[in-house]
């Protein structure tokens, strides 16, 4: 019965949905619940280069390490696919990582844990070390 209600709200013939995603709801119910949503493929190659993919992995690790919940990894992928980053790809990896973590969409989420001023000063040393700010450990929150 719910399925017929959803069919009625779909767009007209001229606006067909080409692909859908079937997702399982993550709840503590004994039954399995699913939902279907329209989707659009990102593309066969998610990232423009191997270095951009490495940056994505670094951000993912930092997100988990600092227990930062307000970063959507899907949106991060969309940010990392922007044409602006093609010009940054020629930078050394440490500078590229700094540049991406300094983007206006990303920096506010990390600036309470990363010392950006100190990090920028270390570029003369050609190091990939990210200086963290001192503070309570993420485990201390619980």
C-alpha cells in the first residue's frame, strides 16, 4: 500500500528517474526496513587524481580520530571533485592537504583541533606533520 502511494508522487513521463538506491534503515527493529531514493551516479572515477583520493582518506581518518560528526563524507567527495582542485593537484602533498583542509567548507570543522598557523609555518620544512591543538581527547567526551 505504501508503494502505491510513492508511485503516485513520482514525476510525469517526461521526468523519468533513471537510477535508484535501495537503502536499509539502520534501526534496532527485528524487521528490516528499506527505502528507495532517486540517485545520480558520481562517475566511474570518483577523484581526479590519486593525491586527491589520499586527501579524502586523511580527512576520513581525522574525522574519526577527533569524533567529528558534522562532516558528510558524500559532500566531501563532491567538494573534492570541484574543478578548482585540478589546479591544486600540482602542489606537493602536504601543501595540497593544507589547502583542502583550509577550504571554507572544511576548515571550521577542524580548526578547534588543528593549529593552522603553526602548520603553515612548517611548509619550509617540507613535512606532512599536522600540528594538533592541545585539548581534551575525543574519548574524554563520553
